[in-house]
C-alpha cells in the first residue's frame, strides 16, 4: 500500500478548512479542574453509573435579544470597506474564484493549490435559505478589488440529540499582501455578528489545527486511482522494491460497477433517498439534519461538482446510496500535468450490500469520471472499507468544532457531518 507524500498532501488537506472561530476564547467543551477529592471519589466509585453533567448541551454564552447585539459593523482598517459578494453574479463569482485560487490554500512545498471551480462555489454557497449578507467580503477603498472573504451558510445540525440551527462557516481568506493587517479576527467577529442578528448563535466548522474545544478529530485517507500520474506529480511515490507495473496492478479496478441496479440519482429519487440518508445519520452524535429541499441541493448530481448514485431493486425501491464531491487542485511546476482530479467521499448508506462493496463501486464510478485519487475521512462507518479497499493514511487530521456550545468530545466514528 502506498502512503501519500505526507509533507505535501496530508497537511494540505487539513489546512483547507482554516481556523475560523478558533481564535475566540470560548471553547465548545467544558473544562473543569479536578481536585484530589474528586479523583478519589471517582476511583472509589468507578463501577457506578455516572450522572449526566448538567452543564452539557447548552450554549456557553446565552442567546441574546437583537437589541442587545452590536448594531454597527466592526471597523475596518483605513483603506478597506465591507461588502456583500453576490455569488450569482458572474463578475463577482469570478472575483471570489480569483481570490481563493491565488490566496486560499497551497501546500508548503508549492506543488498543489486548491482550485474551487465557479460551479463548485455556486453550489457551496447557495443552499436553501442562504443569505447574501453571509457572503462577506472586504474591498480596497481605492481600487474596489476584493481583498478578503468569509462565508457562512445555514444548516440544521444535531449534537448529542440536540437539534440546532447553525451556520457552517468556510472560505476565510485574506489576500497574501494583507496578512499583516490582522483582518481575519475582524472578519470572524463581523460574520458572527451578522449570524447572531438572524437569531443563530451556534456554528460548526473544521480546522487543521488542534485548538481548545475540539469536539472530534478525523483523519484523511487516500485511495490511488491513477497510480502513474500520482507518482509523476509527487502526490505519492513508489515504495522500495515496488515497480510502476506492480503499483498499477495493485490499484486496478474493474471497468464497471458490480452492484446491480446502481445508477445516478435523479430528482424523482430524492424523497426516498432523503429518507434513507436521514435515517442513517440518526446513529451519529454530530450530524446534519437535511430537509428534503436541502438534500436535493447538496446531493443531486451536478457535472464536475457532486456525483450521487442510488441502488434500485426489482420492485423500484431505493435501497442504497453513495456519493462524492469533486474538488480539484492545480499542479504547480510540473511539465506534464496541470490538474489533480480528486473525489471526496460524501454520504453513503449500504443496506442490501456491504459498505465495502458499495464503496468499491463508488471508486470505479469515480475513476470512470476521470478522478485520480479518492479521499475519505474516517468518520461515520468509513473504517469498515478503508483497509480492504487499499486506502492509505495521510498525516492530515481534521478537527471538528461547535462554536458556543458545551458538549463532551466524541470519537471520529460518531461524526456524521461532512463539511466542504
């Protein structure tokens, strides 16, 4: 099994969801000092059933009335001003694309740079109920150029049985030349203020760094689909005594899916597929709660953005579901290749076949769509297929955080939420 080049890819993936609310002093988990008496009491009653901590499962800072919130936007440094960026406008969407492409995430060695397509950005930022004021930008007062960005979209998230309206925060990006201006903390405070004014006081986000209050930690795994290309671009390397021919044979897949009745999802499948996925996600402690409209937005196939498949049995019943989204990267300084085509495991439900069988078909479908590598986190039940399907571990860990919410930490397989 080939392990990805950790210095290039594992940390690269972990960095793509930058620290957002992590600089805030509040944590999402409660920290208490244990006295010697407390420890002794615990030791003498380790067979007793622990009572639930009454301080869990509630806001760190209570919700506030609108009139008690800050009414005016936070001040920008001289020469800069706030703006709302319209993702539906072609020119402004291109501005967002250019800012992210040039300034968002690049690996430490300058080999790869995320390339969020315009179609991907439209999908990511326009779910049902999205608000333009949550697509927050900073422009130069002189040139009107977009210099910084932070975004949020609405989501209903369940944490240990508590369903809360939250914001999913993403795409915190400041132009390279302005990093010394400390715009990021101001962006974070302003997006928080705007979200609070809609009556929402919790947010969920991920970061590649471990901060106080992490709810869960998940690890990236990578499955080679195009071995030669991945070696040529430095994504992975040949192990000692491994030839290219042997490596290609090791990762070879069948030409077509094996599961009968597996096909792309259509709008007519949405009600049944929605019920299947929502029911499955009930088993996890941190999970998204999709409405049918939200499910259709996030999971209906979009060319070059997201791919979803259902299995329909002989009676026309939708029994299984698998999906992945497309997030490509530019390959920098390589004379032969310009783009690394990557698929990311999204939501998968196996009922009539094993999860391993279903995900093997998912790998085949991704390869047939031109993907070079298939990435997955070890959340939900993904560990069931990672080893058997020859996924290799990366060094990148993704930390999950719930802003302004007290709750215990959880294991990686308790997480049923995938953030872009």
